[in-house]
C-alpha cells in the first residue's frame, strides 16, 4: 500500500517507521525541516510521571487569574476568534475531576510501553541519545505537593510508585537544589532523550527502508474522488498519489482536516525552551520545578530548561518576559546557578492542543482512506512510539490492543 504522511515531526517519523515495517511504501511530506518544530524544542524527556491531561480542575480559572501576569506559567491571550473561544469553552468543560482521571488513565495506557519501544528502536539500529536518570518532581510549597498527591493513585495503579521526599531528603537526593525546594516525588522510570538525535536517527533508518522524505514541501490541496482522497498537490504543483494518507502535522493538522470537511479542534499551546552548553550545574537526575512548571533536563554536554503554556499565540516569536521567568525559576531553585555562561538563543514553538487534552488518532469520517495522528500536546515524544504502533495496527486491519471505549476517546470523530 502506498501511503503519504503529512508531517515530519517525531509523530510523523515514528508513524512512517511503523508503517514501513508493516510493508507500506511510504512518502513523508514536511513543510519545513523534519523535527524542526515542537519535536526540536520540547522538554527532551519521556515523561511518564507527567502524563497528565492539560485540562485539569481549576486550570482555566488559574489561567484567567494569571492573565495580568506576563511571566506566569500559564497564559491565555484574549481573542474574539469564534473557533478559539469555542476551543476554550470546550476545554473548560473538561476541567473537572472525573474527566481528568479518565484522561490520565488513557494517557498512561498510551505511554506505558514508551521505554520498551524506544529500547526496541535502538535494537533495530536507530541511533539516538537517551539516558535513564528518572525524574524528580520538585516543590517549593506543601500546597502544590499535596495537590499532586491527589493524582498519585492513577500512577500507582499503573505501576509507577514514586519515592516521597521532604526537607533534607530532597537535598540529599539532589544536592544542587537550593533551600527553597522542600518536597519532592522521584519517579525512576522516566528517561531523557535528545530529540534532534532521534530525528537524525529516524531519518537514517527511514532512508535505509526506502522511505521517501520530502522536506521544504507544502501541501496545496487534496484531490478527492467520491469518499476517498487519491492524491495531494503540493504548492509547487506536484501531484503525489497514494492509497492512504496520514495527517501528522502538529498544529496545522486541524486545518488540513478541515480542508477535507472535518472539523478537529487542534490549537496552539506555545512553549519555550533554553539550552545551556556547557551546563551551568551538574545534576544527578532530571527535574521538574513544579511551582514554576519548568522542566530541567540534563543531556550530553548540555542542559535544557523548558516550560510555560501560552494559549492564543499566532506565531513562534520569543517573548523575553516569559523566557526571563524560566531563567528566574532556575536561579531560585539551584545553588550556584550561573546561566549566563553557555546560554543558547531561546526557542519558542507551538504544541498541538485539544480541548479534552487527549490525542487524535484514527480514521477520518470525512474520507475513508485518511487517518490522523496528532494532538499530543506536551507528550509528543512520550506518546509517539505507542501512537505510531497503534495507528499502524488500525491501518492494517482495524485491530488494536487498546479497548474500543478508549479508542473512541481518541477518535477524530469524537468532536
């Protein structure tokens, strides 16, 4: 079967890999460079311990309270665009304890094999940088620590039991932390993965498998015959025919589906990251500074800070105020922090958000041979291998190890 995948980020490339292994003749079409968007600037980790849906009790209310704070971890930019307002209203409807619990359970199921799948990629000859340091969720206040305790039963039911740390135990575990950090959870299963190395390794492997990767190529339109798509036409007027199509383009996935007549509410949640080469401090583990919502990920020869969620942004320009807040969180959390040495230009990029915080995987109702794999919010790296394998199974024979009721919750036809 000839298959065209639109999108060359980590989700698109892992989808291409799984489909190529399944016997598909795959072409990947990427508007810019593969892995150059959110796949490049993410938190650089397999975040099992933080596989929580963005819509949570009180999230949007907190965002409204923070609207007057330009350096807040969560920003909601006012907009009168009808689609954006509808998106926020839908998200608000999911900001309750029941929806959060169900969504967390589903995300943990989708990501439960992430470590095994990345290990399998390595065994299959894909070369990339990965570490096994676990993650310390670090809290300055007991209030935030206690709030996080409420979600622990779901993690523990999935086999993820963190070590609880308080006061001196925190400093003994990570001596680089300042006295400001008083509490923590350590999850040993989380890993760190340098995303550009994964992109490079995947592209090398895809080339060996005969996958045709077209970078700097934009889709102009779809060609339809009845209820199916027969080809895509690029903006250079090249016609690329196929038997099946996969939309895995991150935020633009919603607009691409709309061209086929199906509305899927995928909007941008802008995030930021800053790399330091060399690292200003040495860490025993990776961390998330939970009060500031900033991830701190040590990699080979560098350290990455990543954080913030900005709804309503229409571009990827860097907001210096928000970058300053990320820097300040590190200065406050670590002893002897000197971030002026080795700081690289900050990055900002759009992550594909859905109103219920769940990805969108499955066949479109609007076109019988078009599938979508998108909407992974801040968990693209964590969920990419499992999502790709799930998609390959659905495209092969419609079967999946995921129960039907869970498939319905990630279906593109749920909206």
